[in-house]
């Protein structure tokens, strides 16, 4: 059930304008250009309010850009049926949402929505994804909402992977996790990306996680990609004052992401 090949995502001169509280236009994204190579883990870092969540919404067509275009493996996503697009692009949101019922019920929910047969508890593909997400088979019978936040995050990831997306997009996936659980999730994402060739795009303020797992990285600030490139080089040798300041800013106790 795991995607057979990674998708390429190309974001080309994307701008997003919204109406502000005073009725005037506010430019949220200002000509963003970014490429997510297939089978690689790309991280977008930046301060809160810089445009990361807006960019995620555009990639999944929860909103459309004011100008520019987003290509998925060469096709403008505006030309792709939204339901088909969301099967090719799996999104894991900041706070995991669990439906009422067991973990197995949650893992089967996407199949129920599509009106297709759902995998049983002993299905080989489902068991493979449980192992990949480091979830015990014994959890299948547990009530999903009784799990820890870290376990729920992994159930949400497994539920997304069962749809076999070629691109996985994550929004602040470790914001509600402690450091050991965050590290475990980071290792899981690396394995998903590198061993199973699923492209991964992660939006985060968590520099510690980004430095540990990213192949490529981009710094998004005030709606612009200020710098991008190979992650090790970008973090070791930042060129812009904005990224230098972000890398050395004090830890926010609510975020626990800077080093």
C-alpha cells in the first residue's frame, strides 16, 4: 500500500493575497519558488506567521494561489480533480484528529469514505505500515482517542500512508510531542522517504528536527523563500541575516525547536 514512487512538486512564483481586517489586501506569500525532489525529505523552516501553513493549504488545494502555479509531477494541480489530488498528496496536520472508535476503525476510515473494501486487521499491507510507523498490532483494538498524542500522531501518519500517496506533506508534526517522541517520528519520516521513495515536504519551526532529518531545506520568512539548498550546507553556512538570526534566536518554551 506504500506509494511506489515519489512525486515531484514544483512551486513557481506563487503569491497569495488575502483581505486584511481593515479591508486592504495583505500579501501572505510573495513569489515563492520551491522544488521538492522525488524520494527526498524537504523541510521548510521559518518563524510563526511566515507563511508555512498558507503554503501547505495551497499545495493541497484547500486554497488556490492568487498567482503563480504549483505542479505535481509536471501537471498543474489546478487541473487535477481535488479528490484525486488528495490521494496523491497525503497531508498530516499539526494536531492529529482521531475519529470515534478503535485504531483499526480509524485506519479503515478512508476506505469507507471511498466506498471500497477496507483492509482487515491481518492485512499484509496494513501490518507493513503499522511496523513502519512503529505501532504495535495490539493497539488496533484500543480506542483511538485514548492513545497518547505521540501515538495518535503515528496513527494519523499510518492512516495517510494507507492511501499510498506519492508526496507526504506535514504541518508542524512535532509541535505537541516531547523530544524523544519527536526524534522517533523524525526517524520514521526518514525511513518512509528514503526506503520507500515517498517525497516528503515538512513545514516546521523545529530546527533540531530539521537539522537531523532534512535532505533539502528552505527558509521562509515574511512570505518569501529567503534561502534554500542542501540542508547541511544551508544550516552550517547561512547567507542571509534573517536565517542567521533565526538559527541563533532563543528557544521559545512553547516551541522547543531552536538549538
